[in-house]
C-alpha cells in the first residue's frame, strides 16, 4: 500500500525528506530511501526531483514559504503597533529557528550557492517582512533613521545568536520567551532615535 495518494508524490516526498532532515541531517537524505518510505519505485521521485540537489533546493524553498507564512501570521495577530509587531516577528522567527533548526540551516546553505536565484527570491518574502517592519519603526521614530537593512542586520544577528545558543543546548528552550522579550526590548532601546 503506497504511503501517498495518486498525484501527491511530490508533497509526500518533501514531507519524508523533512522528517529525514530532522532526524539524520542533510547528508543522509537519499532519493532511493525516500522512495522506499513512500512505497514507490526508486525511479519515481526523479519525475519531481531530477537529483538530490533538486530535492534539497525544493526543501529549502518550502522552508522559506513556511517561514514567510508564520511571520505573516504573527504580524497579523500582533496588530498595528511597532513594538508588539517586532516582538511577535522575533518570537515567530525564533520558534521556527529552534523547532526547524536543520531546515533553517539547509535554507541558508542552499540559498548561498551559485545558481540559487530562485531561493534568493524565496528568501526575499520572509526577510522582506522584517525589512518593512524595521522601516515602520524608523518611520514612527521608534528606531534611528538610516538604512533599514543595516539596522535590521543587528536584530537578525541577535535572533540568530539566540537560536544558536538554544540549538546548541547552551540555553534551555523554556527560557526562550523571556530572552526574546529582553533582546527585543534592548534592541528597541539601543536603536531608538536619540
């Protein structure tokens, strides 16, 4: 009995690939193994992914789409004020970065290789939300004026650092919410127009 319904092999393979990525890392991903898990011939996945690299790119692309959806939902739930929106997007990003650490690492690795223009484009959506939020904070006078990307990279570096600490078991995951609150408050204070 196949593990997928006819016509849904691609999403079935991507879901299996993501599970394998979480458990074993990108190096262990194998189209043959994914075919076995899905209950199809070892050649069947090649209709959707000509090779392992195409599978990894597709996995990264779906990761960026999911991150974008989660960040958008967090912003929508936070209302219109800059402070709550910044807290919400930071918390949503860190939730993704700690719950899907292997996927996030794959997303960044795949995006920065030659010929990955479609992944750069996929990444532009979620990171565009962060950019626009920084610009909102600047327009409202909550953050110093200037290049939103320069201001935003400080926030991004802070969030990545926190994710690295949690993922490396240097900080307990249950402390994450309090750390995010403190980090965002300090970022706003430190970036405020003087």
